[in-house]
């Protein structure tokens, strides 16, 4: 395809999504799906990969065999899951968009066996039908396309389909955080154990204009930059997420989570933490405490603080 056509389609699909449109309205053709994948797949993959890496750290003995990717789009989240969990042997895609499902299959043709053999189901996630069961069930950047009254019922259906862990990833906006927070309430009500990012099951301590989100930096290819009309060779994808597990999934003890980029100065490093007691507070690590300061220097936004 011509780069000019891809750039025009990327701009059109971006405008459609930003105005509140859904995939059904924005992605009508194979070319639309390809433009979306070129512009957005790297960032959504990076966010999912970050979440799954944290999940693998917290639950190192979790070895899922079955993945269900709800609202799979072109399949980037599934690739991230396979990277983190090579134990996966089967993949099921659920999406209402035939162009997305067709592109996911084309991309997977050169991928791991589980992706090459993935089962694709054209499914509207607002339908009341039960989702197929998986050890790992995920929905990345999917709740945003669901009408608000349907979101909690969908989260409960996905939780019912999960035999091990449910992972939800949304844009790192106040609206995305609100969807994650509502999903968190629903899942705690269903008896789920929250593995990340929260180190507790208390009410979220953030108030006012503050919201819980994180960021991952990813490189842009030449075509990626051209499609987006960008010059900078990287982008920062901000995302919000939630990882919920069944009681039998063994997990490490949850420690405080770094909520914002650490601020380093001559006296030491200031961290803003979400703590296991349910509070959010600043923590200063002075340079004089050499061991703690050395640990704090290695921390980034979204990491856990053990101290």
C-alpha cells in the first residue's frame, strides 16, 4: 500500500476513535485494519507486554495453557502473552471485526504455533453469551468500545471464563482509569484476588483529578512515523491495567507500587507510593541511606518498592 494512503487512513481512524467511535465504524476494510495496526499495534503490544511481564514476576509459577483474547483486534495482545507465557498452547480470539480477525490471522501465519492455530470467533462482546474458558483471559483496549452499562456485566462474564487470571488493559486516561476502577470493584465483589497494580483490596486512595496509570516507551519504525506524521523516533504509551486471579494462583507478597516517575535530587529520591495498607503517600529515600538509595535509583514509574 502507498504510505500516503496509510497515513490518510490512520488519520481518519484516529479521528473516529477520538470522537467516540468504535471499531465497527472506524475499521471497515482490510486497508483500514492495516493502517490501524501500523499506527497502534506497537503501542498496544508494548502496554500488554509490560503488564504480562509484571504478572509473570508476581506469579512466577503461573503457567497458563489456554489464552482467550477478548476484543483481540489484530492480535497484538496475544503476541505479548505468548512472549511472557511460552506455556500457552491454544489461543482464542473474540472480536466483532472481520477485517481485524483476518489481519490477526495473516500476522499469526509467521508466528508461534499457538498463534498460527488460533481459533477466531466473530463475537460482539456485549452479547450475553458466555466466553470460552481460558487459564488466562485478557481484554486490552476493549472496554472503551463497550457502552458503560454493559462494561461490568462483560467483566463478570470474562471473570467467569477465567480459570486462572484475568488481565484488563485500557488507555491511561482518566476515562480508562475509571473503567478499570469499576472493573476492580466488580471483580473484588466476585471474590477475585487483585495481583496488580494495587497492593491491596481497599478503596483506591487516589482522589480528585489524580488517576492511576503507567507509561512504556517504545521505538517507532520509519513506516510507523510516516503513518502518524511524527518525527520523534519513539513514543510513550500511557495505560491503566488490572490483573485479577483465582485464589489458587500463587503470588508473591504485594509491595508498594510507584505511582509517578521518581524525583531525584541532591538530598535523595522522592517516591509516590500506593501502599499495602491502602494509602497513597510520598516516601523520601535519602542519599545517606546508601543501600536504600541504590535500590531507589533503579526504580521507575510502575515498579514496586521493597523497603
